[in-house]
């Protein structure tokens, strides 16, 4: 005699089917999508076209074997003033990330304007996760010792970027007296920055185009602007201690800053005109900009993903753009979508199936 399935078993079967659909269609590495694009356009900048796209998703490493036991490396101590520590993971020395970024090792001596010597160490750049089930993220760290400040600097291998839209999902935590920097750099007078100072209120970031001072040492008011963070999906103030999406658009004659998709500032002063690299830094030198971190203090810049569209000094995007894609307001994070395209029924159905899987799971677990 055929016995009807129990309600619990039916729920389990539905759950399995729905989850299989999610995993079958949702890409684990969404940067593989959008390969049909020949160039990219940020929303709100119809005239801006970029030929190149790179997406680094540290969250996608969660299922790697090494991700099950990610322990932050020991803090640099006073005996490590040379900055010669090895890479914390082979991940930083090879493959896509290693071909694009490298952890820099250099130092500065103490001076009148920078009273604390600073030493960059590869040991301060590592992969981490909050808990065993949290997404993996990249961390850049700085800590203060009695004789120097240990810092971190991740730079692009190539110094040939000529305009870019730089997007990073990040948070900053730790002791006052540090600066988290996301910026383009050619020289001290050709630089465009997002900077988060841990001595500032936690709802303030700094948007800067250099130079910040004139030849007489006076502050140039147009150089730096304080920007208030908006919480995601809200008009309330956010905090740089939470995860936020930061964006810097370097365009011909204009720099633009966004936080969580909200346009915050346009600046025409000091827009870089020379080919540059892109740098991520966590640092302090005890000067007036960063402040002086107390001995024993530690601060970190955590990054879930880096999304870049850019041109080099050799690119001429106009003629090459046979299919323009957007990298804003798209169906999946960092998956370029053909400009003007809509989310099709397949994608809507997929999102509904995933939501349904979670719905079923809530019953099965009870």
C-alpha cells in the first residue's frame, strides 16, 4: 500500500530542489559574468567609458580549504623594524590578485611633520573572517610600537591608470590615530583620495584632491572636504565601523565621491592629470593629519570586495565600445549588465526560488 509522504519530508524535498536551483544558476564568482561587455559606464556619467574591469571578491574564498582556519598573524613587535616579514599567504603572490596588486615594503624616518617613523610590513596584510561562518575579507593593519608605527600598503603592479571608477566594500575599526586610504597616486601633487581617520567622528570620511597645501605651507580649502556617511538604504548617518560601499570616480576634469550608492561630492580642484597607480593603505606617522596613536594601539581596514573599471594611458575607449555595460544598479553585485537591459524573468524567478528556499528552511528547522 502506497503511503503518502509526511509534511516534513515534502518540505525537505522542496528545500533541496530550490537550493539546487540557486546553486546551479548563481555564479560563485560573479566577475565571470558580463564577459560580452566591450566597455563600461558608471551610472550618472554618460560620457565616461572604461575599457577594463577587474573584480576581486574575497567573500568567494569562504569555501577554500585554508579559509576554515584563518588566524590573524601576530602583531609586529619592536624587533621587526626592518619590514622584511614574508607574505602571510601565497594568495598574495600569485594568480589574479598577485598579478594586479602587491604588498609594498618601504619605510619613512621620523621628521618634524611626521614624528613617528613608519614601516610597512607584508605581515599586516592578511585574509580573515569574523567567525567560522562569516564571509572572508582582506585586512590591512597598523599598530603602534615604542619606536615606530607598523603599517600596510597594497598597490597596483602597474602605475598606468588613466581615469577609473574605484569601488570598495569596507569597514574600519580600532584605535584613534590611524588613516585608512583608498586612492590614486602619481605624486604628492597628483593624488585623489578617500580617507578615513580613526580620530574623526565615525560618520565622517575625507574626500581629497592634492595638493592640500600651497608652497607657503598654508592649507588649500578646496583640497579636502568632510563627507557624512549615509547608512545603506537610509537617510540616517552611518558609521565607518560598519560595512559600507565607497566609490571614487576619477574622470577627466572631475572627481566624484559616493557612499552606499549616494552621490556625496563633485570636485574640480586638483583632479589628477597624470597616469597613476591605485593604493590601499592603513597607516599613521604621528603627524597632524593622522594624529598620534598610543603605544599598543591597533587599527584595521577590512575589505570584502574591490571592483574597478578603468582606462590606461594607452586606451581609447570610444571606438572600441561596441557593447556598453553598466556597473551600477545591477542585478548582481559586480556583474556588469548591458546598458538599458532589464532583469529578465529568469533572474526574477531565480531570486524568488532562493527566497522560497529560505522560507522552506525556516519550517524544516523548526
